[in-house]
């Protein structure tokens, strides 16, 4: 079976093609870079409307296949920005109708986990999925994927990006904060883990206040990272203890951060668990993960009804 996947939950448009053996036949993508501020849902939707029709033929050409060879159209059904999801769902339906192919909508977060397993060889990990829009600790347990912990407000990537914008570091904030943090030392910031969930909005406000008070930027960046990442690692550690699994996987765009990787790897090794991280091009949003999860789900449950118009917003 050959699956073509369309991704577009946030600011990245992606189209990927995979076969049943997990070979990646094509991976095309285009990211929207906002001129100012964060990601506006309408602009993200317009970006997808412009790029999906360009990326589909590009991916077909890259794969060396013809449209006839495609057996399944997979698309990211959510969670994500409502207007963006509607464009993706409509594009996928139009393609499925015109090619007379089956269609399946899939969960974006599980897409990250499944493509991570494909790439790393992890079998059944506890996954920390951290990006600009999502922060979740996910594991497959008792017959289905379950969320063991998640953010109570904003995603960790959003926290870093918002901090970057408010303090003049620019967007996206994550990479700049990582660089500055290397020269910083610790100042106290609020650490919020409630049960198995974490919260970043209070931490964000406190970090911005520190900068306004004149605390050196390097120190705030260091402390912001240490605090936010310790919260994520604590919840992953608890999920690992609870599930008694022996694998941990880090995925999503924030996994580019070497300090987060180091902290999660150390925790995993202390518990005798193997630590995995997919290659970076598969960590960010992409069409391949949607194509792959669609293929897995279709094999297990069959395609969805073309008239099913559900989308899963946050
Ligand atoms: O998964 P992703 O590519 O897409 C979205 O969710 O939109 O993740 C993007 C996020 C942004 O918040 C960005 O700041 C963060 O990943 N990021 C990083 C680093 N590189 C990218 N965060 C921390 N350290 C980095 N080096």
C-alpha cells in the first residue's frame, strides 16, 4: 500500500509519501514565517491553501510514482488551528474524490510518535512530544494511546517563542534561548507541575518580568530552560515509572534542544530505559508522519467515510 499524507495543523504545510515497508518515497514541505508576532490561524490557512496544491505534484514527482499508484490519502485531522485544519481536510477530500481513492484522518500527535518509532526502531516507548503547539507525555497502554500528562495552558515551544518575541530575541525563540542559556546561571522561576500536568504561562510571565527588572538575558534564558525542561522530565519520569516501560522517546520541534535531550537521556538511563530521538527532519511537522500513521490505521481499521466531516481542534 502507498499512502500520501497531508499535514497542516499549524504553520507548516507538508506532503509525504510512504509505502507499507516504511520507505519514505517523498517529503515536501513549506513553512510560514510570520512577518511579526506569532502564528495567525487565518494566515496559516491561507499558507496551506497556497502550498498544498503545489506540494502534492512536487511529492509525486519526487517519488517517481504516478497519481494512480497512490492507494490512500491520509490527512492530519487535529489537534491544530481550526481554519488550517479545514483547508487540510477539504484538500484531502478533493484529492480523494478526484483520484477515487480511500481517505483517512489521523491524530497529529500520534503521527509524531509513530514516525519516531519507524525511524528509531523503538517498540513501545513513553514519548515526550514537545512542539510550538503541543506538549504531551504519551504512551500506548492497555490497548490504546493515552496521554499521561500535558500542558494545562500553552505548549513549551509557545512559551519559548512568546518569550523571544516579548524580549526582542525574535521568532522562533527556542534556538536563540538555547544559545544564550549556555552562558547563564540560575535565578528562581516558578516550577509548576500539578499531578501529571505542567503549566508554562506563569513561568513565561515571570521570565519576562525578570528581563524587565534587568536580570541578565543569559541568566533568564538558562533558568527558563532549566525550569521548563525539569517539569517535562519529571512528568515523563512518572509516566515511565507508572507504565514500567523500558524505552523513552523525545519528539517534536523542541527536541532540537540539546539540554532537553541531555536531561531526558540522563533520566532514562537512571531508570535503565533506552533513550530514542528520531532524526531532526522527522521531529518537526511533516507529511510523512501523517502518511505513515494513515497507512497503519487503515490496515488496522480500514479507511474513513468520505462524509465524515469531523475535525479535532484543541
Ligand atoms: O514541531 P515544530 O517544528 O512545529 C510547531 O509546533 O509549530 O516545533 C517548533 C518549535 C518552536 O516553538 C521552536 O521555538 C522550537 O520548536 N525549537 C526549539 C529549538 N529549535 C526549535 N526549542 C528549543 N530549542 C531549540 N533549539
